[in-house]
């Protein structure tokens, strides 16, 4: 934070831009007495009312900038910009125009079934994504709600409470325990002040604050003489002078990064967009070529004949474009969302489900995500050894002497303590400092509640950053004298001790024992533990209690207490499952490097101890950072801008990044990553609003479950595409070849007339109704058990692969051949002589094409695995096949549908003939798969 020029030093015309110029001196480096002068304020009386009003006019309100929301009609219009959707709209418009021509010419016409059906799908697809565009605006709004609503200031020498939005740079504010900080401020007074900055910096331990100047460069988490907007005071009290308000605060900078960070296009969105463009181009080329061929070959030159040719083009467009694809893909994603919600992953954006399944990296915050966000005592080191705390004290061979020493150490830590525990359901809630709360929980866990109940606190000497220790003076029931319990930094506590407890005795602290204690402390601290020293002494009743009276001297050293924010019990297994699936886990935290390295090693994220800090990231060029993120999986002491750089570096390496987190500091990276995952319980409004997925149980293992679900969903989408595109390709071939080969097949048009093998309404029926139910059933096909043993799908791989393309072409060709064979066999004058009418032949072809696609749905479950594998695993698929058969029977036998679709009734023999021919699709595709499996096995063996 830099010193700004006060408004009183600015000319009348300079404005806020001039006020924002730097003076060249960092305010953290000024002594407290010089801070007020630099900011143009009297530290005792504060700003005057007039000066505050002038600065408010210059700097504006203490609020985050509100970006104008996108108008609803613009968001709705944007839903129709997809090429596939535009193609459907064009097809609907042409169909509606042709219907209108017929209505005018004939004087009567039924409803425009084709146009209405296409438009219904388009509208449904647009409605699904309508409300997704305001995500960034909601994130900024959540940041505004985090800001403090009121502030205590000194103005005109009077303490008063004002709305936080009225604060201006130079205001003198008073803060105390429990306050939310309303603006960034430089402390000029501090008494035992500690601030919780986990949501801003990622530091899980409250930061001690003081008014001393800083000696050198300091990162955000190391600015001990500053307090920041959006953070909270855990303990103590202080006075500060506001240095920045609104968007100029550290919180405001994060809001600015949220506004400036663009939305990422997910792989599925990009793949479907490419597919839409290719299908659109293919349809235009095929339809135009076929229409031109008809006009030239049939010598069509009249307007009615030209319009009939246009009908052919529309029929081809309807046959080529899978009209139900957008809705079915959206339905597949929506069904996946329901399944993920049951697994505690709430999806806020449908396409994110698939993207998570293709993630190469999970970049996770440590505090509250991989760990429990609760300090826990792990080890107690005393004269006789060390005890591990795991529900009870476990020392070497359960040594009674060692356990007694450890209990004495924990008792002292619980007495020199200002925290409190409140019972809540099955776990206590800590009120106060998390470190002190951890000591209370450890004392309760080891059965020291009764011992604590014997003591009454009489006085205390509070903790401060200068003292680095705290003492409590207590009286014990049934015992004369007073007990002084002290806890603090191990080196500080050890320096005040002359003896140590060994069993039930006190022995002098020898130089050798001091060295051993220092070495033990260094070893444990290096492993990532937060270390405290504890000591006590007995004093006569009536002794003076003050630091200068030697209360904290001649102490008995009780031991070292090591604590940490422990990893979640299920996180290690989740990291291992992710690794087996080819997904790299990366830890990004604001915590200490040693702590980060220890947690990473325990979870299996990184065993080499390599950690890259924020200061080092600042010194790296983009190319160097790209190289570093390929090697390093643990990042510590990072600020929000560092997280963005890390995510961008991973992305420049061609990786799909899933970013997890819970704090304000995570929000920009959550929004920048392809998939942002926020914690629902401990997460802030900011992270939840910026994320694509919210974990309702804050469980890292849920992310891996979501990955598995995401992979299954994408696999099912490919099954749907394989089914729909191969079926529609068969329809295109039936239409195109049926028209070109009409005389050969027995379709003999009159001069200048075009005869279709299938009507456009029949094609539409197949696409929307017959294909719809089986395609939806494929969307809920059970996940492949081997899905989590495969590597993530490459970023550049489209939703359609080359192998899928060959399979689709093969099935389409077989489908068309079967359907045209039935058409030919039912008409007189073709290659196979028949006796049926055109309506009968068209109904038989229509039914054969439907049955081909129902056999094809069994093929589509895999491009290589036999349809026999897991044939009856998906009961919805068989139900869908049954529904489709019933619908086809209805269109064949129901009189009103016969009129609408120009069908005639078929005999049982006709149905058996159609089914026998259609089964060739399944048989030949099974043979193709067998050849592919044999070839792959031979290639692997070689």
C-alpha cells in the first residue's frame, strides 16, 4: 500500500487521478508518528467533517464498483448465436415459408408441424442457458456484501459510528475483537491485535498485528502493520488510519481482477461449436449439390417444381442435422447434475460437468480444502520423550511418566488461553483464536476437563507481537499460592526457564538440555508443525502480577506442543485416485512453505519437498513460470495475482485446470480456470458465486467422484453423438440416393416432378421421437468401471474422433443400404420386383429405417466393445426401445397419424421382414468391432 497525496494538497482541478499518484514512500515503512502527517490527518482528533466531505467527493464511496448487468433480452439473444441453433432456425424458417405457400395455394393446410417442432427444440435449448451469463456480476456483488456495514471513526475529536461506505482515506478508525475491517488501514496503535486473513491470503493462523514500521519488502501476508478490508479481528484492539477505500483496497483489486478475467470456453462447448459449423457446411453443400443436380437432370424450370426441389433441400437439412442433439446433450448434462448433487457436488453451469471429467490438473487451496481448516495438536514433546495426540496421549510404550509430563504441558496451554468452546451437535465450536481453541480441544481429549475446573483465573498478561507470549495467573482449589501458566514462542519461553519438569520432579535446565529442546523444536517446525512452548511456576499468595515484577521469570519448562491444520482423512485416497486417473494434484496456498510441503508429502501430492513461493513467482518471467509449473506441485505464500499466474501457466502448458478453493483470494483463479470448484460450507460468497461447481460437504474426495461422473457423462455424450450422427447419416443417404436412383428403385416420377423416398415429416418423426427416447437412455448409460484408470481426454481432441467418424460412416452406409433395399423390394419396376404402392413402400422404408436405428442404439454403446457386454445393464435403454416401437406402431396404425404421416397399415410378416433386414446393421457392426479388437491386440503384442 502506497502513501497517497491528501486532498488538501491537491489543486482544485486535479481530480481523483492526481490524488492517486504515488509519493514514492511505502506507508508500511513510516513510523506511527509520521503516518498521520503523511495522510494529512490529526491522529487524535481525526478528520473534520468538512475535510471528510471533501475527500468523499474526491475518492467516492467506500464500495466496490458495480458493473451494469447485461440486459435480459441480450442474454436471451446470445443463446441463439450457436451455429447448430442458427441452422435449426433457418430450417424452421424455410419449412414455415413452404407451409405458407401451400396454405395460400390450396386455401387450407394443417399446422406447420416441421417448423413448430424445430422451434420448440431451439427455445428449450435457449432456456437452459439463459441465466448463466450474470455469474461474474454476482461474484462482485458477493464481494460487496462481505464489506463491513458500519465503522467506528474519530471525526472532529469525537468517536462516532458511521456507514462503512462513508469512510475516506485519512479517517481514523478504531477496531477491536470481532470487527470486520471496513477499509485498508495503517495501524498506529495495537494491543494484542490479531487478524484472521485466511480468506484474503490463505494463511490459516491469525496474523499478529502491530504498529511498527516494516524494514523491507513485504508480501500481503507479511504486512503486520496493515489491516485489510474484508478481514476480521480475532483478538485485541487497535487504531488505524484508512489508506485505501473501495476499489483501491486489496479486496477491490480482487474484484477488479474478477471483472477483467474473461470466461473460459469449455472443451465440450468448443467441440459442439465445431460440430455445428461442420454440419452446417456439410448440409449446405449436400443440399445445394443435390438440388442443382435435380434441376439440371430433371430439366426443372417452373416455380412449383423449383419449390418442390426446395422441399427436398429442407428434407435433407432435417435428415442431416440431429435436431434433438442440443436438447439431448443438455439433458445428459442435467441428469449428470442430479447424480452429482446426490454425491454432494452442486453444479452451477451444465457444461462444467464434462469439463471436470477432462481435467488434467486439480489446483487446490490447502486451508479448508485439503485440510480441515481447524488447528489440531499433533505432538507434545517433554523431557522424557514425545507423545502423539490421537484421541489420547500415545507415548513410547505408554510411559506413565511421559504421559504425566504431557498432561501438565497441555494443562498449562489450556490455562494460558482466551478461547472458549461451545457445544454444537457432535462437535464443539471454537470462539476465539484457532490455536488456543486447539489447545482446549486437546485438553478435553486427554481428559483434563476436571483438572481445568479446579483453576480460577485471577489475572493475565496478554499476548503481543513484541512479547510473543501470554501468561495467566490462576488459583487452584485446595492448594495454597498461585500458578502462573505461560505459552508462547518456544525460544521466548525457553529463555525464561531455569528448570524443567521430569516426571513429578523439577530439575535444572542444563545447556545440553536446552540444545536438545532447540533441536527438537527446529525439527518439528521444519516438518510443518506450528510450535508452542509452555511453562509454569508457583508463586506465593499476594505476589505482584506484572511483567516487570518478574512473574514470567524462573519458570519450569513443561514441553513443546506441535500443532497443525490436519489433512482431511479422505484427501490422501482422493489424491491417489486422481493420480491413477492421470490427474495431477497441485497445492496453492498462502501458508508457510514448510507447512505446505509437509501437508503435500502427507497427502502424496509431492514427496520431493519442492515448493515455489510467491516471491519467487514474482521474479520469474512467463516462460520460466511455465517451466516451473510443469515441475513443481506445491506453491506457498502466494497472493491472488500469483494464483492467476499459476493457473495461466498451467493452461499455457496445454492443461485443463480445475481450481478449488474457499476464500476471497481464490475467486479470480476460480473464474479463470476451465472449471472452478468452491467449498459450500466454509467457502465465502465470493468463491461460491465465481465457481462452476460447489461442494456441499467441502470434501476433496467429492472432487474425484465428480471427475468420475464427468468422464461418464462425456462418454455418454459420445454415445449419443455416435448414435444420432450414424442414424442421421443413414437418413441423408436414403434421401439422396433415393432421389438420384429413383428410376432404378422403382420410384418413377412424372416429367418435372420430384419423388421423395421419405417425407420430411417422417424424417422429423424419426429424429425427434424415435431417436429421442433411445438417445436419452444412452445419456444415462452406467459408467464404465475402467473410466478412472484412463488418462484424461487430450485438450485438443474433439468430441468426434477419427475412429468414431469411420464407425459412423459405416453404420450410415449399412442403414441406407438396408432401407433402400426394402424400398426397392416393395415397388414394381426396380432391381427387386415388388407389387406395393408408393405409400406402402414408403411406410415399409420408414419402418425399416426406424428398426435399423433401434438396432444401432445397441451398437452405439461402444465403438469397440461388443454390444453383448453389459447388454441388459441399462434398463432405461430397453424401456426406450419399447417406447419407440410402440410409437412407430401408433404412426402406422392410428388413422389420424396415418393421414398426417402418409402411412398405411402393415402386416406381421411385413414387420418381420423389416426387422430381419434391419438386424444386418447390428450384425455387420459387431463384425467390424471384432476386426478392430483383433487388430489392436495384434498391434499391442507387436
